[in-house]
């Protein structure tokens, strides 16, 4: 269970949106020289000895944690007392280990972690925006967990913070804080209440699913860990602005305990004023585009410019262009580019993706989130998609790369256009539906085949002869929160025959 601390370094994990794990695996290896990298759905574990500033540069993950424990799932029994005892032993079995980890965490903050984004936001975000199902219910549950942890950990606060349905979390925290502070001074269970040693404040956030959740609610688990830490380390609970948050995730696969390193998620980019596409997905798309020094990169449906911003921040030696038909989108993109200080790297033009006023074979990469669904009915898309693809293909040089983000419907359509032989096959066969397929797909160099089977042959028999030159080079299923989308990658092999 306990994690060995690397000399001078640490063991970490980073949460990832569904489908983003392989991108994050590749990124921690390339950017941080990470070792002992492994992943499960939603989390990537790794060891590295880089400084805080380097860790903050991760682009494909959501939140970064110092790993305290990673172990087998807790044994489930009908005896709740026995299970709670086991949960408390996560803390009590090795007190010195917790203090060692805290010292690593403190050093980390003294050496550059502490000039964190506190000024922007002095509250830890309750949940990632991209969490998919019924956020309101989840938020309410989380508030109850926090309220309960504060009530119990402050050892017998007389009043309980009951969470009414529509009460904001901030109000709840304030209320439970004030009610619990009345009693903490007289409480015998808080050893540092009157000691000279400065009190260290914390909060426990518990997420629980699977068999354990049926027997023990999250708040009971959080409460048990909170009380154990108070007794053992003499820390005090502070739900609103703790020095440290402890994150506990229990399910049927594992037990994970960690401490978030930054208050804001990595996915919140300080250089993006108005967010369009999720920044992690935009970065992943750019990472597939093989952007080289002095390359010309185009997003012909750029919207607010998120993909161009992510690409230009990471690969500043290239030249970027964005086109869009909408004035308001271009204004937003222009504002974003100015805020990010990238006006010298990214140019914008107003144009329709179906008739780009750009020379043929001019660009090395075309990257775009095709914004369908809301504006267009699927029947229109069928005529629209080949036109768009043809124009993108025209402006791309031979050897260049196209990376597109497609909805579920467009993903099926695209397979029909570029790959009609597989059009009747079940959806999952050509997609990185399993983690291993996606992982294999990510190891694609420029020349080996991708996660899509048999596309080379069937692509050539396409009824759209203009797309003979585009060879599929990987499909990745990623979560956009409530829905899933598909990143398609293509390489242009030759000049299209009908030109």
C-alpha cells in the first residue's frame, strides 16, 4: 500500500478525462522523463524528480496529486466497524510515513509551488467541469461529505450543517465552519487546539464507488480518516481554505490516497481568457499533428481559437492561421490571442471552410474541431462533410497531417467516406475502445499502421476518389463531459488524382 518515496523526487498521479490516459502517459514520459509509469481509467501514476514549475507544464491531465497510497481495494464485509477500522489504518499504521510525505509536500510548496493561483481562486474547486453525470446531485453529495467531515472532525460540534437542496457550497462551508469553531477550543480531541505549535489545517475529499459504496457512504469514510488524522497528527479541519486537501478514492479496483499539488486544475489555463473546446483535448489534437519548426498550421473552423492557442504555446516555432465564418467567434479568438500574447504567432481570417482563400498544398497540418450538432441537422452534414474534407485536403501538402474532432454521428459518416468497406462494422471495432488499443494507437510512429484495421486497402476503394490521398492514421475516443467525441488523424500520401 505505502508508496516508496524516490530520493529527491516523488511518486505522483494525475487525473485524466476518459480517453486521455494514453496522451498523458506519453506526455509524462516525454516532458518529465517519468519512470514507473502506469495507468488505470482516469488516472496515470508516475515517478519523477523534476521541480514544481515543470510539473505545472503538464497539458493533458486534469489535476495533479502527490501519491500517498495506492493499493488493493478494501476488503468488503458486512461488518461496517471492521471496514472503518481498516480505513483508519490507512492513516494510523504508519504515522511517520504521513509526516514524511507532508514534509515533501511542504518542500514542494516552499520551492515554487506556493506562488500558486491563490489570487485567482482561494477555493478548491469542488469538481471538474467535465465530470459527466448529474453534477448537481454529485455536488450536493460532496457538500454533505464536507459538512459531515467538519462536524465530526471538530469533535462534537453542537450544531450540524444540514445542506438544503439549493444552498451554495460556500454558504455551507461557512456555516459548518462557524458552528464547528465554537467547540474546537474546548475539544479534548484536537491536541493542537491550545498548543504552541502552529496548527495545520486540512480537509478530506472522498470519492467512493463499487461494492464499498453500497456499504459505507463517502461521508463516513471521510469522517473516519479525518478523525484519525486529527488524533494522530493534531491537525485541524478547515473546509473553506485548508492548508492541504487529502483526496481518497475507493472502488473495486484500487485504494488511492493523494494530496493535490495545485489549487487550480492543470486544465485551467491561465493564458486562455474565454474557453472554447476543453484545453486538454485541444492539446492532445495538436500533439498528434506532428508540428515541426517553421511548419504552417491551419484551423479552418477555429471558433475561439483554443486549438491554435494550445499548439502555439507548446510549439512556438511554427506559424499558425485560423479561419472562421463567424465575426463573433473571430472577435473572441482575437481577444484570446491578445490575452495569451500570441499575436505574432497566430493570424486570423474570415472565410468559409468550404471555400478557403488559401493556396493549395500550403499547410503542413490542418487541425479542427468540426462544430456540428447544434447548428446542423445530420442530413445536411452528409453533403457538408465531403466538401470540408476536400478543401482541407487541397490546402495540405503531401506528407502533411489532418487531425479532426468529430461527434459520434460524424465519426460514423467519416468512416463511410474514407473507409466504406468498414462502414457496416460495429462502432467499437475501429475505435480505441479498450485502453490497450488506444495505447497501441498512440505508439504509432509516422510509418506503422494505426489502431484502425485494414483501412489502407479499403480507403483506396472509396467512392470519393478525391480522398484516395488521405490515409487514416489513428482514431481516439475522448470524453467531452456529457458526450464522447472522436479524434481522427489522417496523413496525405499523394496529390489527389482529380486535380
